[in-house]
C-alpha cells in the first residue's frame, strides 16, 4: 500500500510509525534543537561552577582562598571556616548567595567582605561563586 509516497510492505514497520518518527526527528533538526544527550541539563550548571571556581581562586577578584581552605587551592588562609560539605551546610543556594553578597547581615562583626554590597563582585559573579562553593 502506498500513501503520501510511503509504502508499507508485509512484515515491515507500519508506515505511520515511521512517518511519525521522521516528522518528530525532522522538526527538531529544522528548529535547530540538539538531541537530548548533546547538551545535558548540567551543562549550564557545570559552566557556572567552573566560572565560580576561577573567581574563588583569583587573588584579584573573589579571593576566597585568602581566608578559607578549599580543596585544590594553593596557600589557603585560616581566618574563615574550611569550605567543605557546603551542600549540607547550605542546602538553599539563596542563603549561601546572601552570605556571599553581604555576610554582615547575619554576622555584623564578620571580617568577610560584603562582595555584593561593596560591588567587589557582580551579581552574576556571585551566582557563579555560590554555585562553586555549594558544589564543595
């Protein structure tokens, strides 16, 4: 049987299933959509974590190592607590971000600089640092 240029032969996959699959596949290709495995859900998060690590280890920017021990960091300080098990300590990333933005809100006598309030880091940079720190 031939319908719309497709032929179904005895014993072959029904043409409707083949046509449906082809239409779905083609629509994704036409729209420029990548296959689900090409870009995992964690790609953006991984990029944020990598950018946050770079900032945290940058002695001219985040400089988290000046006060904190961080795995993989060279010459850490010991003024602040070691940054370990951060997902357990800060399960809500918004609270971790707020701490980085301005630690004096919760701890008025802290020596941690208010990175956001004093415009040491941008909002995007604080999001990246928070993503990295929470991954530790």
